[in-house]
C-alpha cells in the first residue's frame, strides 16, 4: 500500500471526489484498500474472500506478538 501505483490511485480517487459525501469518500478509499489487500494475499497463497478471512483469523492468533504488531504497523504507515 506504499507503492507509487497504489498512492497514485488514492490521489486519483481523492481528486474525483467533488461533491461526494464523507461516507462516499470513505467507501471509495476502503474499496481501494480492499483491492490492494486482496492482490497482496493472493500472492501469499490465499484466494478470494475465504482466503481473506483465513488470513485475518491467522493474524488474530498472533496479534499479541510484538514482531507481527510492529510489521503490521510499519506496513500500514504512509509517512504522512
């Protein structure tokens, strides 16, 4: 989610908001995030919605692991 391509897609989405409500803006950004997550998890061998759920369940099993926590936070930081 830190790739130039993804950030350009976020910028393009934000530029097209115009008179959209906050809810519509939120939905548009969440759609981009979900698409990015789905692309990423498929590369890890998890396919489709069932794969997404399996990965989330596995992450929860290790949620208190400080290394997992640190890596998850680092991956979601944009530096802004």
